[in-house]
C-alpha cells in the first residue's frame, strides 16, 4: 500500500497502550499487546517507512480500550480509543498516512477513518506552540 | 505562592480549551474562555514564572468540559477534563507546580490534586521518545 508511506522527514510516532484490556477479556496477551503486534506486522508487511510503533504501559484512557496516540514534530497530537485490537491496525495506519500528508496533522473531518471520528479522545497542539499563526513583523 | 513557581528552564505550556461549554450553560463568555481568564489572572497575581497559558479552539474533549492539556520539553503530556471554569484555576496551577518539579512529568498518584486524579483524560509520552530508558553502550 504505497499510498500509506510517510514522506521522508515526516516521521510519525505511534504510541500504543499495551496494557489495555477489552471488557471481560482476561486472555493473554492483552488486547493492547495484540494491537502492538498487529501494527508492527502491518508496518513490516507493507514496508511502510516513517512510522515508529512504540509500546507504552498506559495512556490513561483505560475506559476506552484499545488506545493509541499519534505524534509528530510540528503537528497536533491525537489520542484515539475504542479501537479493535486486531482489525483496526490497517485503519490506524491509513489514518496516519493522511495525518503525515498534512503540515499540521489536522485531517479534514470527512476524510478521517470512521474509527478516528468516533474514537477521538483528545488532541493537543504542537509543542512548542508554533508561532506561524501570529502576525509576522514586516521584516520577517 | 512561591512553591508553585516553575524552575528556570522547565517552562510548561498549559493549553486551555476556550470553546468548552458546561452543560446547559449558554452564557458568554463560555466556560472555557472564563477558565483562560481565571488562569491568566492567577498566574499574574501570584507572579508564577515559567507557565505559558495558551488559549486553544478545541482539544476534542467536548464531553468533559472544561479541559486543559499540560506539555513540557522531555515530559509526559497530560490532558484533564471536568474542570470548574473558575474554581479550578488555583488547583490546576498547584498541580502544574508539582509536574514541573519532576524530571518526566509523572507526579505520584497520591500527590496529585483530586481534580487531576478524577479528571485525567489521557497522557502521552514525551516526544520524541526518550532513549534514556534503553541500556546504554559501555562507551556511553
């Protein structure tokens, strides 16, 4: 799926909660750990460049498993929940492909995968705050 | 309140959703905008250094007003909701004071203000991911 490749220099980090458990599911590995594996396999299979899948102990979204966060230099960070531990892997990567094509990480609402529209938990502005939205001096 | 001063070089950005409305409240300015004002006033009154209060259009936590996000270089980012538009200002600043005193942004659970314990929406690891948790080479 070449359309999901991340342009060089636009590296994206995908944090995945490995501790998430779906309701009533006591099996091991946990749903979150299964999502980490599914994402890493999908990235490898499709030879997608520029996405680092990072397993995280907890994203503090315990009521909406499975959960991920997407971050990138100069872009908004997004947190998503209510994700299927296996089936959502390709959807997540497709959504991140769109994210990486934007300058600020904001994908138009209608273009976002349904799982991202329904599952959004929070978004956080780029850090440090960009100054581009301020009126530049005449000399700039 | 000198204990809430942020050590030099440890600047914290406090993103505040100015669009948040509490349930059934149609008054203007909105609850979120009132929280922005309350926080800025509290920072000025107490002459707290090292906190930048940034008004944001939306943090996508619309079901849990008011909402804020706390970010800092090399530290975890935290998102909090269910905050009172005025009364919570001092609590938020006290919590950020504790946050700024840590190397990674993780304040022990029991030390956190109750509003932060109950209101946590999500937390996101430092970006880019720190490498300090990996085993260094013998030469390092």
